[in-house]
C-alpha cells in the first residue's frame, strides 16, 4: 500500500465540537490564541461509530455507554490469535490498539493517524443556562440548572497520514481506506447528537503517493481562511485560499498517484485570487471523488 496524507476541514456552528471534561465540558480551547481544539480521539470516535453503523466489528466500543472489556470483544471472535483479530476488527487495522493475546499484551501501531485539529479562525464561546425537570413522585417535579457551552463558529482543520509500511503489519486493505474516505464525508452529519449537531464536512483530501516512503508534511500550513466579515458565523462568510497548497502539490506532482476528495459546494475556494471549484483548481491531478 502507498502512503497517503490527509487534509480534513469541517465547520461547527452553535455546537460543541469536543468538550473538555476537566473544564465543565467546555469546548477545548487554546485561550492564548482563542483557537478551538479537537482531539484526534474525537475524530476517530466519529469514524468508529460510522463503521459500526455499517455493520463492521470494532475493538474500541461501548454497550449502553459503558466500555466493553477487551477480553469480551476478543471472545466474540471465537479465536485469540493475531490473524483472527486483524481480519475481524477494522478499527485495529486502521488505528491500532493494545490488547491481550494468548496471555500476552500486544501493541499494534495504527497506520492511520491524525494529529489534533484546530480552528483556522478565532473562536468565541457561547455560555447559556439550561434547566431540566424530572418527576419526584405524586405529580411533583424537581428542576436542575446547568451550563451549556458552545462555539459560535469554528472552522476546524485536521491533518492525517496513512502509512503504507505500517498497513502491512495491521493488514489494512485498500477497501478499508476507501471506507475511511466515506466515513470522513458522512460520519459527522449522520451521527449528530444534541451537542454535535451543526457540524458539516467542507473539504477532504487524501493525497495518495506513488510509494510507501513519501511524506510531504502538514497541509494546513498551506491554506488560508479568508473572513469576508467580522465575527463570522457561517460558511457563506468565509473563503478558503488553496493557492500555496496547489503550488506545493504541483511542484511534487511526480510523487502523487491521485487525490481522493470531496468538496462541499457551499465552501468557496480560490486559486491566485480567482474563485474556482476544487475540481477545477486541481484538474491537473488525477482526481477521485468520494461518493
């Protein structure tokens, strides 16, 4: 399998992209720069939930919101050997895991990894009070007041990698990677909860190289979010400049096999100051759209 590198962008409006349990579940923030943060584990959870919804078995799972013990997951497979585990648990093939196998602890290093996501814009938090009521008997009710924390608007960028060499060790397949592409497009909107509704994928690029050695680096440093108004609140108030990314990939075109992508039509993208669709902008590359 060849190496790939990933750029993934989604936005969040009046929602909580990733609550911090140490901060009363406030959205994770870099307060020095007013930047919203989202952990790689949050993104992997979206992917795992999507895989489960498509009938795939996974290792990191819960039952009634309680984590299932590793021993119980492995027991359901009918065998406790490496091949059986990797053949059956797609999230181990993707992200790796540490688990007991025949009385020993074995660690698989996942070929698909993401670093933490961060917002490309400065983010304001919205804090409101919420009241819940529940019955206490004989028709009486009792209320409780809590806090609800959300971002007003956050345009979040993730970077990731698919390692061809590590893929061999976890038996990751091309079909698995194509399923990852679909998860990145559909997982967040399909699996929205009360605190997560209001998030929409806007752009996904998986740049697949011609070998299992090439790594070009974090693409986020090559894109610029332009804000059309002060205090942006929705996708129509921003534009994404892809000029530097386009030039960098074009410079390394001989290393690139293809670009797997999806681009939301509501996201305005620019090359050299000219508005172009992603398909138009990167037409010199072999493009494969995620359906």
